[in-house]
């Protein structure tokens, strides 16, 4: 046996392994949080079942579930990438968790990448669950799955940037209140449940530029109407993604 066989070799793990480990931890923490599960899973599923089976809102021609499912999928993305991430990251910042993680071998951009991976894993579970519920309610989707995937990814990036911007600039309590308020306002005015054409003409032009409206309308164009790719909605999401991530990178405070 040569000398130094059992000599410790301290050092950081490879970067991909660190990011994967942090992403797994972030995902487990999210799935163990009852309040976050209520926001990200239970509420979208209940809205889909309720408004698909009870004639409360006029969703136009066709089955209500065909109109509602794309909007609820957009809501699920917003609840995870924006609301849930903003609240969790805001309190991590308040309690000094981000400051300590920022001093670890995992670079700060790696931590953000891990959080993004956690969001994507959660969204896969959300989309799978909501899709099963929608099919059980009689949903008949159309369109190109690749267009749906692109819209979901653009929406995730856009909402993630806005969530990180809010979490990195406001106090944790303010983030909690603001994120939930924005969630409720966009639920009502973002074309998720109530069609945008039910609003006044002046309001429609403004509401149509919101990321939730672009995502829900884009998904609806593909899944309900069979559109190949709603480029206008994709462009709106891309602009929000660039603005959100750029502002978050510029103004995010770790302490």
C-alpha cells in the first residue's frame, strides 16, 4: 500500500454535479411545502375542474375544457416560475440562505440555474397532472407539441426572471404580498379563465401585452385552434424574458 492512499482530497465537486444536487434539493423543498403545493398544483386543478363542469363563464363556441386547459397550463407556469419562486427566494434572501450559498463552491449563476431546473421539474409534474385531468374532462387538443413546448419554455424564462427580480429587490414580506396579489390580478385579467374579449377594447390592448395573456393566448391558438406557431405571442414572451432576466441580473441583491 503506497503512502497517501487514504489522504483526504478536499475540493469542490464537478459543477454539473453541484447544480444537479442543488436542483434536487430545491425540488424536494418545494414538494414538501404545503402552501406552495396548494398554489402550484391544487388551485390550477380545481379551477380546471370547476369551470369545465359548471356553466359559470361564457367561454365561447366549443367545449369549455378546450378553452380553459391552455389558460390553466399558463397559470401553472406562472404559479411556479413567478409566484412560488419569488416567495421562496425572497425568504431565503431574508434569512441569509442566499448569502451563505453564494459563498459556497457553487457559483451564483449555478444556484440560479439549479433554481430554474427545479422550476422545470415541477412544471413537468404540473403539466402531466393537468393534462390527465383535462383528458378525463373530454379535452381534445390540436396543434404542434413543439410549439407548445417552446411557448412553455419562453413563459418559464419570462416569469422566472420577473420572480427573481421581485425576490431580489423587495423585502420578503413585501414579496409575499406582491407575488400573491399579482397572481390574483393576472388570474382574473390575463385571459386564463375570462376571455380577453370580455374586457373593454382599451383594456384588451394593454392586457394582451402581459406575459400571462401572451402565454395563455398562444397555447390556446395552438391547442384549441391548431395554429402552427403564434409568433406574436412568442415575441411578447421573449421580450418579457429578456427584460426580466436583464433586470434581475442588474438589480438582484443577495443580502
